[in-house]
C-alpha cells in the first residue's frame, strides 16, 4: 500500500495485489462512505504478486509497481501514468 504524497491527490492510495493487479482507491475524503470502492484497477500482463509500489515525487500521476520473480522469470517494474 502506498499513499500518494501530492497534496492534489492526498486521498489516493495504491494497493498491490497478489494477482498482479494494482487497485487505486480514494479514502478519507470526508464522504462518510467507509466502503472505499476501487476507482481504477491497473492490470499488468503478468500474474505475479505486486510487492512494491512508489508514487513519483516529481509527477503525482506516475506510479511504479514492482513484481516478484517467479519460476526463472526476471523481476519486473512497470511505470503507470494514471
């Protein structure tokens, strides 16, 4: 899980999932809704667990996702422009 550090997107968090997807959610915006639905789901070509996330400190819409090494495959990194 990784909070977006930008004040423009301060209620946005990214969640790395075991199926290789990344879920983006809006939380704590004062709406009173405690369910916090996923507002965007990022799907990579691999189904390996996403075990690292980082928002860019220079561009708050860029998200880096890192994926686990699996059965001889190499580690992978994806940069998303949300």
